[in-house]
């Protein structure tokens, strides 16, 4: 099975089994990237399956480290590749989504993007935004993480 077909098959299995995993696992883990460009703009994505603008990222798969998951999801969603080591900003509880959900957030400043992917069913839009010109539907968790990173606000334990 080639890599692209294996990736598609893995995503289909994940989507199919996600409801079961949420019922049987005590904890779920996601990883997101705060990608900052040379103009201090932030990379955000708008998904096809949930409202709002978010950091790129997704769920941690079996046998995958948190940082590996972030790197994989970042490339899959935006074609951004790391050229340096990301910095872990924090791990946040996201209990409004699921009672055992957690999100690891990484700051990514060393990266490259050789192509911009076309919109698809998962990612409808990708864009870099200045902090004072974020899209109207940017989710609260994103805004709070940016305030922690750029304004030195206290880092919360909660995603919201």
C-alpha cells in the first residue's frame, strides 16, 4: 500500500472508530501548532467539519509522540514542514469537548512551506493573520493561547 493510500485508509479508520475510542479511553490527546511567520502573523485553518478558525493540528495516533503528531498534522493540513525544533507552550484540558480530552500546543517559528494546499473536505481555508486582524470566528482557545504567548498572560490549564 503506497503512503498516500495508507494515509487515507488510516484517516477513514480513525473517523470510523473515534466515537468508540471516546467511550472507551480515559484520555484523548491532540496536538496543535502556533506557526509564526517572519511578519509575526499566525497561521490558522478553517475546517469543513467544525466552525471557527483554529491552529492546525489533530489527534495523536497510537505509537506516535505528541510532537510527531503535531508535525504530521501540520504538514497534512497546511504543507508546513519544520526546519527547526518547536517549543512546547503547554498542555491544556479540553473537557467541554470530551471529559478526558487534552491538547498539546507547540510554538513553531522555524519552518518552510513549498506549496499551499488547495481547499478540501477537511480544510476549507488556510491563512496567515496579524493578531490585531484575526478572522471574526477565531475560537476563544486560539485567542487565549496567543495572549499567553505574545502578551505574557498567565498560561491556563484549560483550553478555553
